[in-house]
């Protein structure tokens, strides 16, 4: 990997980096008890179907620790799916 870090950008043949995008649709209750549904997006490997839900739930736990008055409760994943890939162009 050290060798790769040292190369000149013109040595790269590919100028597009594919980035898989996962969509998580979930429901939750606000701190005031109001039911809500929302979407979040995760950039991860397209073969990561087995860890996307865990990654999302860890994110929710981390967010709930920050401002306790904005804590989300009863978070349930309604759907998680691979949306496709976006491409980052190297210049």
C-alpha cells in the first residue's frame, strides 16, 4: 500500500471510483413520543448486506448519546437496500 500512496495520479488507469450507496428506511419515536419515518444512506461495499443493519444501529446508538433530549426510541429498520453506485471522478 505504501507504493500506491506514492504514485503519480497519471499512473492510474481508472479515473472513476465506484461508491456503493445503501438506503435504510426506518421508523422511530421522537423524545416527545411522536412517530416518524425517515431515510439514511450508508456508503459501503455492495456485498455488505449482512452488516448494514448493524452499522446503522450503531450509528443510532452514537447519536442518542450526544444530545439526550433529542434521543430516538423504538428504532426499527423497515427496509435496507442497495440503491446502486455513484462515481467519484479523479482529476
